[in-house]
C-alpha cells in the first residue's frame, strides 16, 4: 500500500548514485524527468523522450549534468505525489529547517489529457517553500557539456554547446546571477524556478504556483476516467499515471521506458536504450488500459500501430515515437554509466532483428481496433492478410524471440504461439467482415499450430512446454503469456503443469521469476541478470485463470509491495537485495500491475465490467 504520508529517511548513495528506488518520475506527454530523493534532477531529454539528454547525471554523476535544488547539510528526505497527479513533492530536512520542493513538467491551463493533442508548456517548474526553521538552499543547473549564460529579462539565457538547437531560459522569483546560486531562506519563504526550452519569456507573468495548480488539475481531470476497484487500488491508479507518462500524447506511441542504459545487473553490459516503441507492447498496453477506463489512450496506441504498419515498407519490431526507424545503436564512451556500468548506449541494435511474434502483435491490434469500433480499410486489410499468409509458415524459421537474444536464432515456442495469434485474429476479422483472403486456411492453420505447440514443445522430463518448439532448450517464462493471448487455455493440463514448473524452476525467491536461466538458455551476452518483474504478474494471471485465487492474491500483494515508495517499478529486481535493476520505470511492469489487478478483481467480484 502506498503511504500518503511517508516517513523521512536518510539519503543513500553508492558510487555517487542514488538507488533507482529513490527516483520519482514527472512528465508532460513529450518528455520526462527523474527527480531524486535529494532534490536533484539527473535525467531530462529535451525536447522529446528520445532526444539527446540535456541532463544525464543518472549515467555519469560527475559529467552527465544535473539540475539540483537542495539544502546544505541534507540529513533526510521523503517523496510523495500529489494524489492522482504527476506532480511530485520532495521534502528535505537539514540541521536547522525543512523545505518542500514541488516539481512538475507543466501542462497548459485546461489541458485535456484524454485528447490526442499536446498539453505541454515546454517548461519544468521547481518550487521550494520553507516549512519550518531556516535553510540554505542551493540551486544549480549544469547541462551535460557545460553552458554559457547571459542575463535576460527576469532570468538567465542558457546556451548548451552540446545542444545548440535548444533555446533555454531559466527564470526565478528571486534574483539569479547565474546557474549556481545560494539562497538563505526562513519559514514561509519561497524560491520558484522555471526552466523553459520553447519560446523565451522575456516579459511574461511569472506564477509558478498557478502552473503547478493547473498541471495538477489536468491530471485529476484525466484520472476521473479510471474505472478500477480491486486489490492494491492506489498502485493500480499510480500505474495508470506512469503509463500515461510513458505515452507520447500527440503521436499515440509509448516508450518502453523513458531511460537508457540502466544496467541489469550492476557492472554488466546488458544496458539498452528503451526510449522507443515496441510493437510487442501494443496489445498488452491496450488491453490493460481499456480494462480500467482509458479507451482513448488504448485507441490512440492501436491507431498508431496500424498507421506505422500501413506506412512502413518493412515491418519492424520497434519504431521511433514518430514511426520512423530506430537510430543505430552506438556506445557513448564519455559517460561512465550508472554506478560505473558501461557501456552507455543510444539507439537500439535489436531494431532489425527477426521476431515472428510481431505478426501476432499487429493482427491482435487490428482485432482490438475492430472491436473498439474502428474500421479496417481495404489498403490496411491487404497488408494484414499478407502478414497472415506469412505467419502460416514463418514459425518454422528461427528468430530472436521475445527476449531479443543476441545469439543465433532458434524456433521459439512463444514466437510460434504469436504466429497462431496472427492466424486466429486474421481469420476472425475476415469472417466477421466477409473480407477476401485465405480465411479457411488461416483458421485451420491456427488450430493446427495450437495443437502442435501442445504436442511438439512438451518436454516430458521437465513436465513443461519447452523454450523451443521441439521441446528442447531451457524453461522460458514467456510461456506464461500463451494463455493470456488465447493460444492455449490456462487450465489445459499441460499449461497447468508448465505454470507449476516455471514457478518452481525459474523462481528467484519470494514470488520473483527469472525469464530464463542463462546456463540453459544462452543469449549471446555475458553474465546473468535479475528477476524480470512482468513475468511474475503473468504468473498471477495464470493462477487466477486456473482458479487458484487465494494463491494469486497473495503473490499479487507481495509483488505490489516491491514497488518504490512512489509506486514505481523497474524492469528487473535483484532477488538477493530487492534493489531495482534495468530501465526505470518500466512500462511493461506497470502493465502487469494493471492487468493482474483487473484479473483478480473480476475473479473476486470486485469488478464486473
């Protein structure tokens, strides 16, 4: 349960870095920032999620840049969100007083977050107020690569040599002599700072309080759409906001995570750039959001997927937020990486991998689009039918699979399962609308492929479906997703056995699961990794579908209890310490919170819609 009045706690650092658990996320539908428990902002990409970071102290605390607002001799701190908003409150306690900092990426007055239009003001608001005693407050803005400044109107014009495309302006309600200032304040005093990267506000009414209020109001209006009543309701509501923060509101796309190169594990090389949109995320995201009342966001993402599919000359597994190819993967040798975990990467080399599950993802999106009232135009259907024709045989060929292994391809059971999804959904669309195509062939192939998965991938010794379609390889937690995509019934005896085997043999302890074991399923990269959070939520849903409600409820509560004090979850968790690993916060993990919560709530009668 999220604590609305969390206790103060010491600020911890290791190798100069805050734990990921001590970071809060703010955003405006075009970008996000991460605010630390110590009042520092060490991550801000401008003007968009996938732009080069202006601030990336998260990946190099000495050279990456930061925007820090903190008290001297900081003793302890705490963070919380304003209820049902992405407005973050950080309280810092020093030896002589306490200050409250309120942070937000500002939204326009009256912004409608349900509309597919931008609400961003292109402004970061940081407002500090002394709650008691006296404090010496230090404010410092240091972009990566340094900056030149000149006084301009009520603030400072900032020129960052690495980012000549940005017009930066820092304003304040108090005099600023530069980008590093110290302010001696007493109870009731305020320091308001606004960083702008759009137009320069030389003569503009400065009212940080109004900007924060209007931003909070916009978030609360949006959250009135939430229709969830069930276990862990505060965390489900927070997960909805977190997904909205990962959403590109204008395009309708969704970043897998708003960060890059956060390692899993610390010191390893499994550091990837997740600031792009995976087609794979689409169906899971849409299904989760629609179930709790956010049909507009679900439809926007569905429409985006179908648009990029129809416009793309080549079907890809991921795209930029605007639907273009993802930049080539490069390593940034100037940055040491989070807790010295090099390399830092920009772009993603998996973008051109062969992954057969993409056929099922696109056709499942089309199926959901149709059921939400969308139309399937002839040009779109022509491409979808071609995908289905390809899926008839594609599953026979090796690919890199859902986990994007960087080794030789294999014939993965999950990939075959999603080819079955492609065939099933194409047949259903064709039958419903009377469209041209090999509907009978697709339907028969879908039935045959489901049976083939049950028969051929079964490993009698392991008492489980296998990672590979011939039953070989190790165990793979992605098999838990097959019932969720309606490839196999969750209560099929072999699926029940698979669930039990995966839960036992991929267990990382206390309900956490590895997605696979590297000794048995080599993926072409050195080292191991942590427990993959989404897999445990898949286990919850399987237990619900198998009627094991009490067990599912206990596991769900345990998993939700691992969220940060702010209700955020990473990609992975270190099972030995509980520490967060990998990119943060991870959209997939919050999708799991919502989907598993809804499954439990419906099974227990707490939700009926």
